[in-house]
C-alpha cells in the first residue's frame, strides 16, 4: 500500500472544507496534482497545497493510504463519499468525517466532531476517542441513515447517534455501531440497526424503533413502550455475531403505529416476535 502524507501547515481560524481528501481523489495523481485539489476555507476556494504539506506517491484506490498529521480538529468532511483505500488521522478531526462513505477504512486517533460516519453505506470508521452528536445518523430531511458498514468508537457517542439506520438481513446490509457509551436517543427511528454499547446509555434508547438490535452492557432507562420478555444469556445479532452475558430482553418500540399490528385481534396480546429488540445488562 502506497502512503500519501499530509501535514497541516496553517492555524485555522475558520473551518476548512476538505471533501477532496479521499483515496479515490488521490489515486493516480502526482503530488503536484494532489496539491491543486480544491478546498474551501470559510467562503474562499483554495487548494490542498495552501494548507497541507504533501509527500509520498499515489497508486490505485485500493492501495492508497492517506496519513494526516497535525491538528485537523477544524477540518471537515475528510473521507466524504470515499469508496476504497484508507485514511489515518493522527489527531482530533472536524465534522462529517467519513460521511456517505461506501468502502475503505478511516482511523481517527483522537476525537471526532458531530456527524461522523453520517449515512454510511459501507466500509469502516474507527474512532479511538469520543465521537460527537449524530454519529452514523441521517441528515435532516432524509428517511434513511446508515445502511451498511461498521463504526467503532472507543469512547462515547453523542446524542441522536444511528438515527434512521436501515438494515436488511435479506439484502445482507448490517449497519453496525460499537461504542463505549452513548448519549440520548440512541437508535431513534431504527429500521434495522445493530448497536452495542459497552457501558451506559442516556434516555430514550430505541425510541420509535421498528426493527434492529440494541445491546446495552451497562445501564439505561427503558421506555414504557417497550415490553419485557425475560432474561437471556446469549444474544444473536443481525449479522450473526453472538454476545454472551446476563441481559433483560425487551421488545419495542410498541408506541410506533406500524408496530400496533403486532397486537393479535383474537387474543389482544402482543406478537413480540415482529419488533426490534433492546437488551440491558442485569
């Protein structure tokens, strides 16, 4: 794999829009051509070469690895819509990192700002610090968020992460989030998310969930519209992975109109098999 190294050389007083920094855009280009790729600084059109020192050699997308050094905490949209290759960011990173990516891998050796991995379609995003609000979420006005791929956050994700995720066993699409902890409204409007939280999560986990699996290995308040099924010691996720431990299993969210069809007209009881699942550690 060929490495292309970027080192930021200017202090940023305003956010720098850097959606051109992807292996797809760098592949097959010379260093001089990469330096001329466009960026936006505030409202001004500029280039990569104006803000980054660039070194290395580019090859095909699948073999292109971009290594970014220096403080890019105010650099937005790195890895946007990338389809292959790898990006390693050795600092905190700004908003929208990896949004709409469909392949490849991004590693953030620090914290990520809001909208990390928003509407991910594939690939892998790994964050070794915390991630901001709306991690893996749908942008406002969209009814489908993350559709495939994996996001791993060592620390905590912010509020409204993985909202409107849309997975399918039939289509073999498994949008998956692993995180250390989570803010409020995790998995809101889920249509097939797989979410594993290693510690606690804030309120309203799985609100408006139609299908999917959320596993909380710590504590979380459970909405009254979820129905307790019982205790389990093994959980099988949508992707076939199994988690062992002692959990209370809940079905829901039964406040969703679509889930009202789960109520049998004959018995008046809930058909708990047709809804999403929430598991909370005992």
